């Protein structure tokens, strides 16, 4: 089992920045592939960014160049630095973890990000 707790969401004006954090427990953090997803009202949950245990990252086209995912293995935490925020970034952001070599995946409870125009 992996427990995930997100924090850092809030209300920000368009063009502003926020940093989301996701703390983990229950498994060796360095073995986890971590990702962020988001879900806007009435929409399906969508991929935002992923970071593998070795540090390789990938991003959705909609956030590439504006968002940065990073991880601190000493703190068992993954971050999502969001800059140049747009109203269309408004969503509940979820942290996701997948242990290496396993089909299991785990989700946090989500944190709301609202970008006003």
C-alpha cells in the first residue's frame, strides 16, 4: 500500500504560479513512478506530468513549458511547479504512484486549483 497526501492547491490569478506537493508513505519512494493528473468539472481525468525513479520526466502538451515535475527522494515527496497558469488549468489535481514492476497504482485525495481570469 502507498498513501499519498497532496497539498498546495488554491486560488490564483491567470499568469500566476502555484506549487503542489505530494507526500508518500508505505513503500520505498525511490522505487515509485510518480505522476500528476487533473480533472476539471464534467471532464475525464487527464494526465499532466510523470517522473520516473531515475528522474526522467514527461508532460502533456497542454502544460509543457509551463509546469515542472520534480521529486525529492529524501523527503518522499513529488512536486508540481505550475507557472503561467491559465483559467483552463482549473481542476482538481491528483497525485498518482505506481511501484516498479507492479500493475498496482495509488491515488491521493486531490487538491483544488482554481485560476481566475
